[in-house]
C-alpha cells in the first residue's frame, strides 16, 4: 500500500462531488483542510492505528476521529457489541437495561460523578449547552465565564473567541449569533485564574458558572499551569458558582477518570463526549446529585433527546469503558506518547527548527515557536505557514495529523513501535526540509 496520504485522483473526484451538495464538501469545517491547503483525502476505512484512504494509502493516524479512538479503530470487541445491539433494534426511545449499566459505570469512573448522576445526550455540544442551562437554572444567575481559545461545541452562547475549527478558520465568533446570545458570556485568558477572580469582583452574585477545558485541547494541547485548576475550584466555591469541567476531549483519555482524576480537582459538573461513545455519537453531563435533580422530569430545567441513550451508542460506549477498565492501557499509551514527543523535540532541535512541544497523557501538540505556550495568544504565535508545510509533508510520508495547528494530536492503544518509528523517520526528513526552506 502507498504511504502518500495526500488527496489522489479518487479523493479529488469525491471532493468535487461533495462540494456540490455539502457546504465546503464536508460535514464539519476543519475536515476541509482549508488552513493547510490542498484537498482532504477521503477515508474508506480504519483499523488499529491506521486510516486507509480512497486512494489506497495506509496512514498512521493521530486524529483518532478527533479523540474517540483511544483503543484504536474498529476494536473487534466494540464492533461486536454494536453489531449485537443492532440486531435487537436500532432505537426505541425508551428506557433500556444497558443504559443503566452505562450510567453506573460512568458514575463509578469519573470522580465528580461518584454518588451523583449523569444524563446521556448525543454530542459534546449538547452536553455543554445542557450543563450550562442547568448551572443557570440551579443558581438563578445568567453570566458564564469561558476561556479565549476554549472550544465547547457550537451553541450560540459559546461561540465567542472559540477554539478548534473556529480558530482554524479565523471565525472565533460566528455570523448568526445575536448579540443578546453572548451578552452574558465573559472571557478570560486560559491559565489566568486572577482574570477569573476579577470577573467575579466585577459581577458579584451574577456568575452562574465557569466552563473550562481542564487541559485545553482546542487551541492545540495546552496544559493547565500548576495551581490553576485548584484556584478555579476555590473561586467557584467562594462565589457560589458552578465549576464545569468540559472533559469532552480529556475524559477517559488523560486518565481513566479524566483530568479531574489526574489533577485531583473535583468540579461540580462534568461534560463528556468523544471517548464515552467509543466512536458513536454520545455525549453526557453529570455531577452532584443536588444539581442534577434540577433536570426534568425531576426539576424545572428542560432537556431532552429523541435518540439519547440509543442502544447502539450505549453498546459502543459501554464496551469501550469496560475495556479501558479491564485492560488499563493508559500508562502504556502515555509512555508511547512521551517517546513520540521526545523524538519529535530531538529531531526539531537537531534540524534547528523552533518547536515547542506540549503533552498531557496521550494528548500532544507541537507549535512552531520559541517560547512556552500557556494560552491562546501564545498558541497563535506559532508559524502557521510552517505548520501547513509540516502537515502536508508528513501526510505525504504516511502520517495523518490534524489539519490545524489549533487541534491536539491523539495517541491510541493501537499505536505500536513501527508506527512511532515511521512517524519519527518522517519527522526528521520534514524538519530538515523546513530548516532548508528557512
Ligand atoms: C469536541 C469538543 C466539544 C464538542 O463536541 P461535539 O461532539 O463535536 O459536539 C466540546 N468540548 C470539547 C472540549 C471538545 O473537544
């Protein structure tokens, strides 16, 4: 099989056809490769740590469907569980036994949900917008705080200085979002707890919640500074605001119990997505019982979903979490990621390319800049032209990285020595090219 992952004749033909009937040819904006140039390869299938393109190339995949594929693609036991569930019917819109098992397992694994409750939805976006509605309903307050470069899905109130695709395309706010929808959204830089303290001082008794990625992943991977999450916790407690960890990306990834387990900080509410669905569309939000009891039908905060907890999604998510609990792959995946990141840093240094690597568990990024990266402004200091060249040349050598500087890389349990070696060999060549290009 070829290793050149750049769009070939078949992908180009498909992209042309797609562009006639789907805006931009894609169903989610970053997939269009706009910020790195070129056209996207279409993916035919995926297995283990590889995606196979429609042009017949096998690529080492660090996108992992943007996070869900922690066990590698098409894990046989997950696929079996989904197939078995499918034979019993695709959706009932009614209570099932498996969703009880799933909710119990989620509540046992995620520290802030122990003794609490969880509600299933169908995407990360739904999880964050529902958690914020709940926080507002519970506190009776309107204002919320989010970080510049933080991405929490595409609900109106959160499309201010948003990361991920919004950052990639330079539209961190969005047309179609009325001023009133974001009037109560207050912004702070990531990793700046004193800015949060200042917002509380400016708006006493008005702030319902802080929503934060405990490890930022949508401005590239940016770790929390020591003490940052602790300070957010104490500020929320002091001011009676709800601390919401958006663990849609970090949940079950940076530790089995997510970032809250890794850093030992317990939020009031937690949003989940990506890995929790094992590759199927699932989101979840949960936390303290006293807050969760405000959700309908127990309480006055409305939230619903026709396909919420549907049997296929639950089967994929439940099996994935069971395998993570049984096989305990986290330490090995993290060690592999550390090895990869060390190799990348070494090879950038050898070539004389300015490169700032970041890593938390199996999330990682590399920014083309000299200084440290602790927030969105730092991340924007990366040389994006260099990034685009790096991305295309790595793709040509069989390495599929997210087509944006403002996305994290993801390692999986299926990435073996050979995959890492291939990546590091390609990287050494590409760093040399970048250095020669100046
Ligand atoms: C991906 C992501 C979301 C949005 O999830 P969707 O399933 O794409 O709606 C929200 N928050 C974070 C931190 C994410 O990484």
